[in-house]
C-alpha cells in the first residue's frame, strides 16, 4: 500500500510533468503555426514568381507569342527576340538563375546578346522574370506563359542594366507590355473580342508605352481617353486608356485596390489571373454583366467564368499572404533631404497647411475604410473612373513612391513629377503654398517607405 508521503510526492511529480508536457505542446503548436505561415509565404512567392495558372494555352497556344520569340531559326516566325531586344522592351533577367560560368562569360562580353538562341537559353534557365518557356524535345520552344512577376517585379541591376536580383512587388515601369503582345503572330483573340482588325489591335497595343497596361480594354473596348482634363485644363486628347503598373507591395491594411478600387487584393488577383493572364480558373463578378458599362465583358460572360479544372482558386490564399508580406522598401540614404522631409511631413499632416493626410492617412497613406473619391473631388476627368464599378478613384497608398518615379503619377501618369502633383493640389484646394513649402512636401513624399532598403529575398 502507498503511504501518504509517497503518494503526495508522486502527485507533485506527475503534476509537474503534466505542466512541462503542456508547455512543450504549446511551444510545438506555436512553432507549427509559425511554420505554416512561413510555408504559406514561401508558397505564395513561388506562385507570384513562377505560376502561369495554365495561361500558356493563351500566350503560346493561341497568340503563338513563343514563335515570335524563337524566330525562323528555330521554326518560329520572324527574326526572333534577342536578349538585347528583350531588355530594350523592359524584360528583366534574374542573375541568381544564371550559372556562374555563364555570369563570367557575360561579364567578359563573350555572350552574343543579339542572338535569339541566347534568349531561349535564358528561358530554359527560368531566368527571364515573369516569363516561362515550355520546351520541345528538340530544344525549340513549344509554348510560353506569363506570371504576376512580369509586371510586378523588377531587378536591382546589380549585374548590369536589366540584370540583377529580383525585387518582388516593384512595378516594372520599363516593361512595354503592349509592344511585347503586338509581336504575337496571331492576335485574333483580341480582334474577335474587340471587333476590330489586326492593324487596329496593334495600334492600340503600341499606344500603351512602357510601364503601362490597360486592364479594362477587354471589358469595355475603350482604348483612348477623348479628353484628359486636370483642374479644368485640357491636358491631352485621345490619350491612351492604359494605366501605370502599380506596385504590389505595401498593400497590407489597404481596403480597395487598383487605381479605381475594383475590390480587395484577392478579388483583383482572381480577376487578373482569369481575365488578363488567361489562366484557367473560376471567377464570379455580376458587376461585369452590366452591358452598358462593360459591353465586351457582358457579351463574353466574364462575370461567370468556369473551367473544368480550377488552377487559380486554390492558389489565392498563399498568393494573398505573400503580397501582404511585401513591405514598401525604404528609400536609400541620400535620396532625399531629411530636414526638408521633416518640414514636409508637418505640411502633409492632417492639421498641416496641405492637409494631405485627410485622405492619405499614415501609416497606410490611404483611408482606413472606404478609400474612394469622385473625379470632381480630385479635379480630374472621369474617363478611367467610369470604367470601374464605383466610378471613383482610389486614394493611392504612397509608401515606396521613390521606387516608381518613371512614367509619372496618378493612374495615367498625367503628372510627370511629384512637384506637378503638388502643384495640382495647390490649385485644386487653393492651398497657397510657397515654392519652398512645395519642395519640402516633395522631399517628404520621396522619404516614404517602411521595409528593408533592398527587397531581394
Ligand atoms: C500585364 C501586366 C500585369 C500582370 C501580368 C499582372 N498585373 Fe497586377 N496590375 C497591373 C496593372 C496595370 C494594374 C492596375 C490596374 C487598374 O487599376 O486598372 C495592376 C494592379 C494590381 C494590384 C492592385 C495594386 C494596388 O495598387 O492596390 C494588385 C494587388 C495586383 N495587380 C496583383 C497582381 C497579381 C497577384 C498578378 C498575378 C496573378 C498580377 N497582378 C498580374 C498589371 C499587371
Ligand atoms: C481628397 C482626397 C485626397 C487628398 C486631400 C490628397 N490626395 Fe493624393 N491622391 C488621392 C487620390 C484619389 C489619388 C489617385 C488619383 C489617380 O489615380 O488618378 C491620389 C494620388 C496621389 C499621388 C500619386 C500616387 C501615384 O502612385 O501615382 C500622390 C503623390 C499624392 N496623391 C500626394 C498627395 C499630396 C502631397 C497631397 C496633399 C497636398 C494629397 N495627395 C492630397 C486622394 C487625395
């Protein structure tokens, strides 16, 4: 029989053991959860960089774009696309995908950058950011697909211009999407959708220019803004309807996305993967059934897309988490004047003379909540707003502005410099700012960013 003392000691020991076990389990569970989150981010990164969602059936299968890339030499059409041409239209090369001997040869100028065969070699190495080649057994290109990274990544140019480490989330403002698509031997999918001939499709694609893409063209068929107006002044006629590629970083906490607030990040990811990239998935948005606003989308049933196998929906959670994990990078030291920026911050604040923070609320720099404004409020024409369900413009989050200063500002890049933006507000809201105050505000805008300075991995 157990005496009472031994019984008590055993009770204490087993209690302690239970506590220790509970602690160990709690630690393990926390670690497992952290690992799950880390896995989700890693999975999302892989999708963002390399997943085509099956869109090669469109870019290769239908447009035959791969045939223009490899050229006659490899059984395609035309001269082919050399690395020099690819870099000139803004495509980027991931240096980390290049074997060391090839890096050496490149440095020594021993690689012929005018030879399309080199482009094929780069595609085989998975080194062209945002583009995947699918190869035949004989080494020729059988098809190709595109990824999110095509438009929303660039490289840090650490090796050479256009060649470096990946910077995910950065807008590729060098990329001439229209010029690339215009190379396609077969543009009939666009001709049929838009009801125009090949020459017209090509003219529209070439009107976009670098850093821009028109996501609404295949919904409403409107290629040009008849009259661009800022503060009552006509600043252009028949301006391309394409918008600037925005960054895909710094979006955590932001409610509505895209220039005109189409929806949340996962909404837009599904939209783009299905409707723009032509991946194979399911997509629902009855707003696209509005034939008056979106005649092409309504006629083609874009509001209810089904594919027998859905290659997109299962990827949305990880893709979402990865995008939210991308912070807006901090500007490099010396890229702005800190004292002027501090004065600019005071002007920007909600109680400051410029009162920018009434809409661009720090630290999101957009409104927490409903972040849309009417064209009239913004002092600009309604062309692009009218191409979206809410007929509004979204308060652009300003973090990391310094990474996308080429191509201009506002959705269509109508303001060439930050000073032009500030001048627009000065007139619109009768702020009465002095030149020195405007300059301070610009320095503050250049200073915005919260993540690490460099974003490669
Ligand atoms: C061909 C270029 C291109 C590709 C490929 C592309 N995007 Fe975009 N993305 C754009 C453009 C242009 C816009 C702005 C659209 C608008 O406002 O109408 C945009 C907007 C966005 C936004 C909103 C950003 C903000 O400012 O709130 C997100 C998020 C986004 N894209 C994510 C993705 C993801 C994820 C993929 C891949 C599934 C992808 N994009 C593929 C060009 C592209
Ligand atoms: C009434 C709300 C509102 C106020 C006030 C406001 N903004 Fe904006 N801001 C917006 C909206 C909406 C956009 C997007 C316009 C577009 O895309 O055409 C924008 C865009 C911008 C952009 C361009 C971002 C880009 O990526 O191109 C900058 C820079 C900017 N604002 C700075 C400021 C500054 C500086 C002030 C104060 C002088 C200010 N804003 C005041 C709503 C506002």
